[in-house]
C-alpha cells in the first residue's frame, strides 16, 4: 500500500513544489496530485521514478519510512 504522506513530506523537506517533482520525475502534475492526495496509488514503475526524483532508494518504497524498510527481511534471489 502506498502512503501519500511520505512522498509529500520528502518533497516538502527538499523544498520542491509538486510541479517541480512532476518535472523531475517525468510524471504529470495531475498524477503527482492524485498520488499525494491518496486518490490513486502509483504503479511500481512510477513509484520508482518518484523515488529517483526524491533521491531515495527504489527498494525503499516512497510511501514507507526508511526504518520500516530496513526491518523487512530480504528474499534470496533465485539460483543463489
């Protein structure tokens, strides 16, 4: 589940407007607004673009606090 509060807080902490985040991520301003209002959840590909624009790791969902992501066990890769 995508949490709208985390990307909004990251954006505000960095002093980035919704319009600037849209430009940095290559997403539409309407999409940014929808995600931040909680009206829609972004597909993984768009969440990854948001993560990159907000300078967070892609494996750390933008809707999740860093400490929560660190506590999740990682699944081993196939063949390893």
